[in-house]
């Protein structure tokens, strides 16, 4: 059974700092890995999706990397802003067989960026 | 551009009552799914569908029923509500039939079972 872990559980940084959020998964047979953002009381918004054949994806100040062999993904946020404050979740999509269509989420990292 | 729409946003039930959480998407997505989000447990998959007429169980399916009669709609039914089903429920959809594309979420339905 796939298990996804995110470290740290919470992170507080001053504005302008570069930061890294970590995601690890136990079963490397994944189809893709996706990073989401969740604001309080809201649904999840997809930030970046990395296919299993890719090493990284970039969108603006966000960069996500994937190392399947070690079961790790990182989300790098450059020049953080107070508007980046939210919960960030990663999710791994299993590669197939009986796990077809099943996405496993980590518990998230609560990020606070203070002015 | 509505995306994924969930109703109701809030609901209070008594133990043993039944209800249906509605989910509709207007993006012609094949894949739709239901999750529940609980403190300390993260998001857990309840049921999912890879197309009209096809549904399958996720990680925590007990106590919930689903059907997919159209591409647009994927309702989640609680037949005999229990306090353990108090949670925030999210519906999500993806253009890719196995959910391999970007996943779009609704705003959530907060359910309290007394």
C-alpha cells in the first residue's frame, strides 16, 4: 500500500526566503506526482504535475523535482511572499493494476510566510 | 466557467439519516472521485469513476454509495449516516480517464453527523 509523507508538518519563514517542502512515497511504481495548494476552507488547487518519466517541472516561482528511485519529491518556492501562506499537499498516482486511478495524498505542510 | 461544483456546502444530519452529496463538472472529464479530509488523516479516496457507468472503491468506501449515470454528475450517497462520517468531502475530476492529468477540486461539503 502506498504511503506518502510530508516533512515538515509546518513551516514559518520571513518574506523573501527561498524554501523547500519535502514529500516521500514508499512505492516507487507511480504514474505521476502532483503538488497542490489548499487555502483555509477551500478546495485544492493543482500547482505542478510531474510525470514519472520527468525529473522536474517549473511554474513561475515554483519548481518541483521527482526522484522515483529514492521515492522523493521536493517543492521549491523562490522569494516567498505572504500570499504563499497555505497548506501544500503532494499526491502520488499509482502506476496500475489494482491501484488504477488511486491517488494517495500526504498530510500536507502548513506554510506561513510573515512580512 | 464553473469547473467542479459541490452541493450542499454545509449539512447537519442525525445518526441514521440518509443524504446525497452532489458533484457536477462541466469540463467533460472522464475521471471523477470523492475524498474525505479529516484532521491528522489527510485526504482519503472514497470512490472513483473512470467514465459513465463505471465506478470503483477507494481506500475508505464503507458506508458510501456512488453511481455515474452521466459524464457530468457523480453523487455520493450516505445511506445510514454515522458520527464517524463527520468530515469535509471533496469531489475532484480529471480529463484523463485514470486521473493521471491535472486534478480539479470542488470547494468541499462540510458534513456533521450528530
